[in-house]
C-alpha cells in the first residue's frame, strides 16, 4: 500500500504553537488523508497558522502531480479556520479534477473518429 500524504503544519509564533495541540494536528492530517484518497495526485499539504489581532488566519497549500492549489481563511479559533481552508481546498481540487477528466471526454465527443468509406 502507499503511505499517506505529507502534511506540514506551521505556527508563526510560540504562543500559537501551544494552541495548536495534537488533536488539531491529527484532525488536519485525517482530513488530508481523506482528500488524498479522493485525489491521489496530491502528495503534500502545507498549512501556516498566524494570529492577526483577535482572529486566526490559516493559509493552506496542496501540491502534487499537475496540481497546485492554495487558499486562506480566518476565524476566531484556529480549528474552524483550518476547517474552512480544508473545505476550500477540497472544492478547488474537485474543480481541478473535474476540468481535467471532463475536458478529455468533451474533446473526445467533439471530434469523433471518422469512418472509412468502402
């Protein structure tokens, strides 16, 4: 079997590092594993958490074979902010995946093979 994706979670300062506990990291890793099962072309997820005033900002980046999506979100707690980013990444990956798959099908339907006349 293949191993799961690489998941990296950065926190910008020491105070924020304490707030990002193991439960939150495992939740992010679990969701990234589910996304990697659905989109096997993605091999790396990277998240950066920062504290801006009273809100937490999370920047997310997913990369892989012919795939590169990035997004950001903010919330008053780091958990919901990370969930928003993961939802946005899933939506972007779905859109990218569908464009790639269905574009090939549309092209095949648009230009059917020509019949040879006898």
